[in-house]
């Protein structure tokens, strides 16, 4: 089968390689991929800024159909549409046993430490499978993993309660998904992007969100006036920008909550100011089994609509097109479909 592979460490290009189709071992399932989303992490792997174990097949946002299993007792999975939890862990440490496998010291993730979904097939442990509700189409299914990550950050424990005023900063896939999860939790949401996010903000507006630009002085000032009136309960930073994080923290009302989802690097904040305002700061490291369960229930209840976020569906050979569009911030989410030629 064809696969998009990282063959050497550091800043080395991906290559399209012919490799053997994997066979599942006991306790594993083989999944025929119908969609794998391009993530910023994939670009960091390409650039050598994120750890990987080459040679390895890229792609951790994966959905498909189980077509084989390694144990006779798991045969009922064959033919099931699934999304894939990314972490493959020891299963016995403190973190695994308390539902936080992404913190396992022995964790490997598909798409970086183990072969991922930029191929027609991959194998994963049975416990990594999550059944897709019937109402979820393939385009939305390929964005399941970012939804599970948002659920981990916002729902475990709940960061947004009914009636909360919520500001989301960042109009990429994570920001628009966070806006939807916050709305499903009862929040009154405004999504902020930049002038370069105009197309993304249009898509967010089409699914019912109030959208503003941080580059528009009047729109920026309007939310700062809200903050001065102590009305903003929750701010979620999804842009991964230092300036966005430093600004967002100032908007939270006393006793409010700030959630950091973007990777912003070093940020300068006044700890004294946070203490005086009793602001709670939290974050989320990828996903957990509980957040995957919550993601599937949001899908099932039609409380999230992720299909509009998929702005490109490409064959494996066009992986470089997907990377280029991500670097240029064109569209929102590119999905590689190995069935396309």
C-alpha cells in the first residue's frame, strides 16, 4: 500500500512510499482509512520541531472502517465505522489507570511514534476504537480527534456552564470546534480571529457564531469594554500566539476561567494580578477516553457540525498541497483520503 512517511529525523521531507499492508495481532484491529486530517503537528514533524520515530507513517486524525481483527473474540468490530484514539500506552501506570493515557511515560502516538493514517490501512489496539454514530458523515468523522481534544480541555471538568459569556481566540479548526463545544455547554460565544482569517470567520458565522477581528480596533475595544464590566466568564486561547494569550488573560472576570489550548511558547503574565482576581488557568493535553466518549455523544446529539471545517479532500499524493495550504492559512482543514487516485 502507499503511505506518506517520515524516513529520517530532523527537518526532512515526507515521502510517498510503497509498504506492506499491516496485519493485526491479537488485541488489535486493522482499519481501512476513509479520511485522515492534516494537523499543525504534522507540519512540525516535517520541520523536525516535534518528536517522531522514523521511519513512520504520518497522520493521527483518523477515521475509517474496521476490516480485520487479530483475535476471534473481536470479530464483531469488523465492518464498524470508527474514529481512532491516538495514544498507545502501557495501560497499567497511574495515568492510564486514572483515565489520562496521554500522560503515560511510555506513550506512543499514531502518526509520530507508530504508523498512522496517511495510508490505506493501519493497525491499533482494540481499546483505541470509538464507534462513530450513524449521523456522522465521513468528512466530519475525519475531524473527530480535534473534537476529542477540545472536549478534554473544556468538559473534564466543565469549563463552561449555562449562561457563561465565552470568548474564543483563534479561528482555526480548534477555535471553531471550541466555540461549538462551548455553545453546546450553554455558553454565549464570540469568536475572534484576524484579518487573514476572513474566510474562516465566514465559515464560523455560517454555523451561527458572532465573529470579530482582533485587527479591528472597534471590535477589539468592544470586548475590552465587556471585560471592564466584569462580564466575561471564560476565555479560550486557540491561536497559539503569545500576544493572544497575554491579551486573553486580561479579559477574564474575577473568579473566571482561562483555558489555554494553543501552543503559545513563553508568555509574560502577572501572577499577582491572577491571584488578586482569583482567575483559574487550565489546559488540556490532547484527548482521553472520557473526552472521546463525550465527543461521540456531541456528534450523536447533532450539537456539533464539523463537516464545514473540511475545506479540502485530497489524495495521498497531494500531501504537500495540504502542507502548503496549512502554512499559508488557506482553508481550515485538509483531509487526505487514500481511496482517491
